[in-house]
C-alpha cells in the first residue's frame, strides 16, 4: 500500500503535495544521527517504508470482529522523517471483500484498518495483497 495506494489529505504541512505523493519517484539520502532526516528530493513514500520496516503491532481493534491493528515504533528504534512538520496521511485500497486503509502520522504508519462491506456481519482477515486495487 505504501508504494501504490492513493494518498488522501489530512493535517499536511506545506511540503506535503498530494499530487507528488501520488506519483512514485525518488531516492534515499540520509544524515548522521539516531533519527535520520530524508531530504526533500526523496519520495515521502520511501520514508514511510523505512519506518514501516521497524514497526510492530501494538494492539488489535477493540471491536473484536475485525483484523484492524495499531502500529508503533519501539522506543529505541530510529525514526525516519521527511521534515520536521506535523503531518497526517491516509492511504486506501479496495478489494472485493473490503476497503483497506493505512494511516500515517508524522511519517510513521500507525494504524491499518479493514472496512468491511456494509452488508457484512464480520470480516476476520485482511484481503490478499494481490486482490487490492489502487
């Protein structure tokens, strides 16, 4: 989803150009320090992917009927950042059985949500990645 999903708005700073985010481009550059700053020439999606590789599941959805999960970076994990401003993004993809939504806060994926069809009583697993339409 990070590489291909459409990006919606949120609490985005001036460097968050949605048109640019919905194009796949860029290269990685990093600075010294425990939290790397990825320069503006870098695709922001690359930053999200770098943080995703370090995230862990912190809790499951309290509804008990869906597979939605909260994600977090462990306290001692390096955090990659595109810039210093506060930002919030929503990525979404559609499958035959549901909508999958990924929330990204301050360049860190924080919640993966499954939105079942309105007529579904319960959907207990995410659709296969190959079935997602972006």
